[in-house]
């Protein structure tokens, strides 16, 4: 069977949490659950680094505004990770050219990442922090569930991932007004900080001339 469904699903999941994808695939390969996982993802050092970064993302992803900063930093990392994982999966199976697999995994990860980033901007317009925790937890569970499902039912998992990606794009379009509001608020806060910094500078020298 072609590895394309697993490539697509791993790309979608990498756009949400690339470290969880690497960690889960590595564990599945190392424990013998799946033969599709390349040996490079099963290395102990790769698993340890992925686990540490996954824990960092788990914390940062649940803090309001910190999650958006984290997403900005990972705008390049997640698509690249999706492309690399896809290419490795294709190289292991030999049923799909690695370059084509990398293109599918990278582009899917980029679209998924943009959906996540846009959704988080909208969530951050809410004054309470609990929505961030709820959304982040749902994303973590979704990635874990769909990657696990993809190991045993790759085609069905790919259909689910494609559906979630489409629905995510629709949601982001509807939340565009909230996203614009978030960007305006962030620009306003930066302006206030800039004015506060300018106001805290040294005061103008007093004139030594006597007043009239």
C-alpha cells in the first residue's frame, strides 16, 4: 500500500505539534508496533529531544499570547518537520518518491499550522485563560489519536485529517474579525509600551534663567 495517506496525516499533525508526531512515530517504530517508521526516528537521542521539546510546547501552548509567540517561531519549523518526516516515511516504504512526499507533508503541515495560528489568535481575544488550555488539550489529544489511528488505518486517518483541515480553514475564515481585533490590540499594547518607555526617560533640563 502507498505511504501517501500516512504522509498526509503526519503532515497535518506536524502543523499542530511536530514534536508529538516525531515522538509518537519513534515510539511506535521502536516498540515494533509499526514497520513504516524509519530507523532515524527511533534513535534514542531523537526520542529524548522530541520528548523535551514536546513538554516545552505543552506548557507554552497553554499560556495566552505565549502560544501565539510560540506559533510564530514555529512557522518555519513545523512545515520543515512535516516535510522531513514525510520524506523519511517515503524512503522507508519505497512506494512514493521522497521529494514528492516531502512536498505533500510540508505543504499540508504549513496549511495546518496556519489554521492553528489563526485559531489561537481568535482564542486570545477571550479575556479568560481557560479556553487556551481547552483548545491546546484538544489539539494534543487530536494529534495523538489521529497518528495512532493512522498507524493501523492510514487511509481512514487521512480522510479524517483532510476533513479537519478543511473545517479548520472554514473556521479561520469565520474568525477573521476576531483575528484582526487581536492584531489591533497587540499593536496598541506595543504602542503603549513604547510611549511608557519614552515617558520614563530623563526629563528636559530646567532653565536657570529666573522667571519674569
